[in-house]
């Protein structure tokens, strides 16, 4: 990202000097659909980010501009309302949440750009929310903690974007650390940094360039199915409040006889929570082969049991399964499109990308995008 160009573009529109903030997109090594079930996740921030240039105003107006959409939006702190422009809602939602928490801050100008691929499941929306929260906090000296910046951003997505997301995306965007993954306990919000030593390997994302319309409705349905499974177990174990504390034996006894579909969904989550714990051990031991095997197992579960994959994602994982130099792969994110994440040996990356692009085009008549990503830091001033 050309920061000088970002500054000059801001000056041309707002005629004042900005502060620059960046907040990264994220990958998730393992731990899918566990965050809203009080489980563990293992995200990492990446070296692709949303950038915002911001300045204070001496009134209560909010002036926004998106480089990607070439659109302006004007609102007021006195009456923050949802916009028909989807991109603006992530910013407005954050301002609304900070205001609701009783913080005093001025109107602001904000110019938005970035290099997180949109719609690829790399959480560009969370990155925008966290960049906005960080910027408003910094600009006004509000003293908001990192954890609250993540929680404010999550609530903004719930209320203004209408997506009832877990905390993982915003947490990773704020707390990311270069050369590390973060093992987050989504119940206690305690976390540890785990060194991500990929010596000789890199993380390669293969973007299906599809997003099936099922995505949002299926996500909400899965949440309800998990809650129903918990309710059936809770009737016998009143202290249980989430799948985090449920065993496969409990599911066999209290959920399977009632509804096989809900049983399969809950069983995937219980097993995935266990996989994240195992993966943390494998990474700590530097055992990338074992980590890769867990990733393949996660994909199998997401595809056949949790049923949030799609033919494009399955094709990509099956393609690399026996490809020399690939240790592990799985779909990443909510599902029904977006990217697969792959651990690939350095010298095999170019040939893999070349071959998979040809096969994917032949199979679906779609272009495939590939990104080789590295880990990066969380929300920070861009200098």
C-alpha cells in the first residue's frame, strides 16, 4: 500500500492532514465454527490490511470516502443511522458503539482503502471495523483497551451489518502478532501466542471466487442447531451452557436419538474444539505434518458433517491432497465459498498454483486467485 498516495488522496478530498491506521485481515489455522460455541480458535493476522486515513472535524459530522467503491457518505454523530452503502455501515456501527459506551469524541473524516481481497473470507469487514475503532480511540485519546476495541467492532457487525459473528475475526485483527498464531479461548477470552515456524513452507490461500447465497442463512441455522443440541444435554446436565463442555458420549445419549442432523452438527464442533487443542501442541513441537493432517480432518468434518462447504472448496482440497509438498488444506471461514488455506513447501508453490488454476478453470469455468500470505501485526499506526 502506497501510504503517500493514501495521504494525498485524503488531502485532495478533505483538505487536511490525516493520521494513518492499518488493521489486518486474518486467516484461521484451525478451529472453524467453534468461536460461537465457547471453544478455541487459532487465527493469525496476515500481511494484507485495511488502511484508513482519518482526521478530526470541528463539528459532529462524519464524512466517509471509499476508494474501492468511489463513494462518499455523510452522516452525523447526533443521529447515526444505517446506510444503504454496505461498506459505510462497518464504520458507522463502530462510531455508534463507542458513542453508546459513553465516550465523547468529535466528528471525523475517514478515507478507506486496503489490499485485503474482498469476499475472500479474510475478514476485510472486521479489519475495517477494527481500523476505525483504533483510529477513533487514538485520535480522541479515549483510552479504550485492545479487548474492548475488538468487542466494540464485533457488536458493530451484529447491529449495523446484521451478521451475528463470533469474536475471532475482530480479535485476530486487533491482537495479531507477526510470526505467531493466537490460541484464543472464546469463553474466557484468555489467549496465548504460539510461534508459527513454517521453515521451508508457506501459507497459500486459494480463492474460489464464489460465494453461494446459502452462506448467511446456513450460518444462522448452524448456530440454532448448536443451541438446540446444548439445550437437550442441559436438560440432564444443568451446568452445561455450550458445546465446549459437551462430550461425544453426551451427544450419543441425549441428542442422537432426537435428531441425527443436529447430532452431526454438534459432534463436528465438539471434535473441532479437540482438534484445536491438539494443533496447539503440534505447533509448539514444530510438527507441521501432524498439523496438516488435522487440517484435512477439519475439512472433512466441515464438508460432510457440518455441511458448510461447496463443490468448489471440496475440489480444491481434493486436488492438493496427494500433491507433493502440501502438508494440509481445508476450507476456511463461514463456508459456501471463499478460500482454502494450504501449507505448501516453498519450491512447490509456483507449480501448484499453475496446475490448480488450470484444473479449476476446466472444472468450473472460473478463475482462481492465489495469495501467498505471511503473518503480520494487529491494528497499529501505519508509518
